[in-house]
């Protein structure tokens, strides 16, 4: 995952950097560094973001279903 992907994932979630950082368990400053490309994104963080994105998509799909 690169800086453009991490930013797009956050934007797709409709969150600020602060909100997204809190949700993935990193400080705002660290997240901002990732998004700006000033720090490499650790594989564990990248995997967490990917999983978070998939869960969010699933929840959106489930909420759209009519029972």
C-alpha cells in the first residue's frame, strides 16, 4: 500500500486524518507522515488498513440489504 492508496482508503471511508488514525491505532502525526510519504507504511499497518477497508465495505453492503 502506498501513500495514494492509504489516502484514498481514508477518503472513501469519509474520515478525517485524525478519525482514521484513531481507528487504525496510530497517532495523527504518524498517519500524516504515512499519507505524505514521509515515513514508510509498515506491513502490519498496511494489512490493518486493508482489513479495515474490507470490513467497512461489508458493513455498507449489509446495511444496504433489505430484510
